[in-house]
């Protein structure tokens, strides 16, 4: 019937009031059958029948990139179904009549939230669809309206299988367009030592600052994450990097009055007098004793107003 209608001159890319084309509906119908608001998975026979309809539409020139009113393309909708076979058919059109490959104008076409199909596949945790999209050139660093990329989502969700699939495709110094966080900020915030270690081995900018001038070390110290803090310090993280409030990672360690963290950070620098100024300001007796016993309290110190202008919160 579909082939007959097309031969009769019906426009294959005609859209309804929602901006949906026949291909949009074919993408949805390949997986779900809905009745009275309840949606259930179709059986294989029904799916194969609708895949045949999709194949006819594609070979007749259906536009795989045409968005609906929500800017969702047929590919985006197919990813939502979670069925790799449907996604594969849109990407390659290799099923049934077998043969005409469909090249997408833009595999990373975005919807109204600036999410790409890869964003959605990662959010859904569908590794097979992620692989299909990457093989066709999907951008692992594409930003949505929140500045989040597919790899950033994978870090947030902690899906190690998908993280490993995306790793070869990322820019290690990617920055979130919303707050300028890097993947290292993400990994530290999520306490993902595996990703932290990977990024450090790749040569990530360890002292990169976000929109508030906070480095990954600020993040790890605030979270009292000893393991990741040690990793960052071992790779040269700057304990004196200032955020927009002129606060350093060392400052936050002392503010928390955490001797373990203070000692950890102190081992990586020689400017003990910088630390003892803060210790006095914060009236931390144990900290002062530690500095007096372990360092030169008469060490020459260039203030630059950093300490003397500090205020106790």
C-alpha cells in the first residue's frame, strides 16, 4: 500500500500538524504498539513488517534528517525506541531490499534541547546504539543546551562500558559551554578515579579552571576525596590555584580543619608560611603545631595581599 501511494504521487516527506513525516511514524511503530495509553513491544513479525515499510520510505527518498516540531528527527525517535535494528536501518538501509546506503547529512543533528541521538543513546545506556552512531561519525563532544556532552553524560551516569566506547572519540580538554568544566572536573565531581587516571595519562590540562576559576583539585579537596586528590597532586596539580573568591585548594583543606588533607597538600609545596598564616587566621591550634614542628615558620614569604586580605567566614 505504501509503495502504491508513493507511485500515485503522494509526497514521501509530507508532515502532519506535529511536524511528523511517515518516516517518523515508521520509526516509532517498529517497536511499540499503543492502545488506550498503554504501549507494549511488538513481536518480531510485526517489527519486520514495519521495517519493510521503513525500507520503502527510505528508498523513495524519505528525509532521515527532517525534524518534527520538537526538532526530533526519525533517527532520534528510533534511538528512543531502544531498538538497534531500527537505528541500523535508518543509518544504512541495509535490510530487506538490501542495498541502498543512506548517508546522513549530520549524524549529530540536534533536537530542541540541543541533544543529539548520541546524547540520548548514552542517557539510555544503550551500548549497541552508541556503537552504531559512533561508527557513522557521531560527535562524542557535542554540547546540549546545558553544555553537557555524551561523554559527560557517561561520566555522570558511571556507565563504564559506554565510557570505554566513547574514550577514543573525545577531546580530552573539552569544556562545557555552560560553566567551562572539563571532563576532569566531571570525573572528579563523580569520584570516578578510573576516568581521572585515563585523562591524566592522556595529558589533560590538570589545572584547567571553570567559570568560577576552580580547578579539579578544588573539587577533590571540597569532596575530601583522598585517593583522587593524591592522583592530582602526583600529576602536578597546583595547591595555590585561586578561584574567583581568591580561595585555594589548600585554603579549603584548612577551612575544613582536616589534618589528613592539609598534610597531603602540604607535602606538595614548600611554602609553609603561606599555610601558617591561614592556620592562625582560622585559629587551628593543631594545624599551627603541625607547621611549627614540620616546617620553617621564618620562611621568607611574599604576601601580595592574598593572606592579609583573607577574611574568616
